[in-house]
C-alpha cells in the first residue's frame, strides 16, 4: 500500500487533523498552567489576594468541571450546526477566560475564569476527536484519531516550558494567545464530510472529501462507500439514548468508565497539576529548579504517548505493564517521602527520575488505552453520544483528583498521598487482568460484548 504522502492531496487530511487538534492543545495549556503557577499564586500572591493551596486546587479543577459540563451538549450541537462551526464559536469565550485569568479581582473570578476555559474545552475534546476520525481515510483512522490526545500532552509541555523560563505575566500571555492561533488556522479547514452527509448535503460532502483526498482522487466513490455506514450516525444525530440501553454498549461504557476513573485517580492528574509542589516538597532541586524539572515530566509523557499510538500485538499486555510500573513508581515516591529526612542528600535525584518514569509508563498504556478501547469497541466512526459520556466521566474523575489532592496533603502528608495512588494503581491492575478485553482482536471483543444483545428488547 502506498503512503498517503505519495498520493496527490493525501496530506491534507493530516493538515486538517493537526489544526483541529490545536483546539485540544488549548486545553492542555490550561491544565499545564497549574503546575508552574502554584507558588506565584499561593505564596507570592501574584494576583494581590491570598490564595490557600486548597483554594488553588479548586481553581485548577474548575477547568475539568467546566469541561465535563459541556461534553454532552457539545455532542448534540455538533450534529446540529456542524463540527467546525461550534469549534470556532467557542474561541472568543476561551480567550475571555484567559483575560479573566490575567486580571482577576478576587479568588472567585479566578475560579470562574478557569471554569469558562473548561466549558469551551469541553466542546473541543469531544468534537476534535470526532472530526479527526471523520476526515481520515480508513487506513489511517487509528493514527489520526489519536492526534487530539497527543496535542493535549503537547499543550501541557508548552505551558511547562513557558512557566520555567518566564514570570507569571508572560506565562499568562503565552497561554492566552493559543486560542487565537487555533482560530486563525482552523478557519480555513473544511467541515467534516460526515456532517454534510448527515444533513443530506451531497455536493458539500463531496467537495470536503475532494479537498481532503486531493483532486485526483475519486471523492464521489468514497462518498458512496461512507454512505453505506451512515445510518448508525443518523441515530446519533437524533441524540437517542437507545444505543446506550443495549447490553453491549452498556458493558463497553462501564469498562471505559472504570478505566478513566483509575486513570485520573492513580496520581496522574495530581502530578500534572502539582508537580512543582511535589518536587519542592521532596527537596529535589539539586540539579535545577522544580519549574525546569517538570519539563522532563512533560517530555516523558509526550514521548510515550507518541509511541503508544502505534499498533501493538497486545495492548492489554502493554496496559498491564504500564500500570505495574505506575504503581511501583508511586510506591517508590511514598518510601522516599517517608525516608526523606534521613537520606535527602543522597537521594535528591530520585523524585524527578521517578516522576519521569511514572509519566512515561502512564502515557504508554493507562493514559491512552481507555480512549483507544473506546474507539474500537464503538467502531471506527466514533459513536458521538457514547464518546461524550465517557469523556464527561473522565473529566469528572479528573476534577475529583485535582480537588482532593490538596485536602489529603493538608490532613496527612505527601507519603500518604502516594500510598493512596499506589493502592488505586494495584486495584486498576486487578481490574485490567480479570475484566478488560484485548483490543488486538476487536471483533472478538465486540462479539463477547454483544453475545446477549439479541435477547434484549429493542
């Protein structure tokens, strides 16, 4: 099979997917902002008013809460007014959220600014994922469909780098320009051809396909091929919950939900948002400042995510080894914090190395596996309703993880936090080993999930 880069116009689908994924990059920037900002906001009082660590945790987590609130409505609107249009409409509110982050008058306005950013990001997370899958050819759907997740971690890394080498003011400015960059680039991209098909706009759908595939490709033929599977998407266009009541879909959603719960509660969201605080508490600044050290954490999770998008013989096996290494690194951090006072000088290198290992193995399996499994269990053309439900729960669990960490730290200590993460990671391992299906032979997984579907009254 020839490369898409050898085909006239074959690269256009990659360009459109990259520019669409810049929207999710914005959300990564919003989440990544939390780590380098923690000391400027809580200790140096950059905004001119006092902010406790627990209040800061609420402000940070508001982005995840806002994201969860708009997932399902955004999925409905995407089928009503189009994927591209809704993504462009929320750019200005996103910029407004950053303006409020730069100039908040009090703690409540800072929390609202983060909430506003999250409300906009909720539209991006679900719609960008669907858009990337819908514009891509069958042979590359599994790769292009992962672009938004890659750009999410890329956005986190961007915020880490900005925070490491700039003060709070320029960190805010650098983060605030990213939605404008998305607007000025994505506005030139075509609407999803699948959306046009749902609206029975044949000529526009063919025109969109023609740009994505190149003028020398037979877009009309591909249009006919896609229309053969469009009835399932028409059900989604009605936003019916009928599919969610089917036994197979319910099982798939339950599995994905438990997976995203473990994904967020085993320490990943806490490390992403509070890594500078953790490194400072560990006295792990023998080589460099904690704000510089977290760049390596961002690089680690990005590299592993890039690796994980490739096809493996057994993703389930990869997932098992991933969660084992996550648990071991959490346990290692717990032991370090308990023994820190005795061995602080000889082991100052350990926390950053352990955090990088955690991030790498997290991104290699547990960080991406639930969404790969979701896309495969629900088919190559993502069922937008089911996807929005799973993404909503993912952000709700992320909200819980972000809010709870400062309280656990306040009541106990850092060692207890990581022991809790360790315990949750081992519970995740047990769940994966006994209940999670292999996605290598997804047809078999679907057959397993559908075995009782015919007995259910439609």
